[in-house]
């Protein structure tokens, strides 16, 4: 992909409203990474939202358990 193509795709993503929709959906998820009892919500956020988005960009990812919370 050329730089021009990448810029065009990013512009389309922003101008189409898709970026705003993704951001609004993600911000509405009540995640908490510093303690709390919502680890299940945080894991769902990562597995349902973040990992698929990263993989669509061609990256691989994994979620590691926090040894301090095990």
C-alpha cells in the first residue's frame, strides 16, 4: 500500500463517521484496569474490540494475565 493509499483510507475512515462510532462504542464500555471487580469487562473489551481491530491491521496479539491479580 502506498502512503497516498494509506492517507486516503484513514481520511475515509474518519470522514465516514466510522472512527467516531468505534470510539463512542469503546468509550462506553466500563473498563477499569486499576483494580476493581470488572476484569471480565476488561477482558471482553480486549478480546471483542481491541484484538480484532489490531488483527485487521495485520498484527498478532495476545492478552497476558497480570500475575499480581492471579
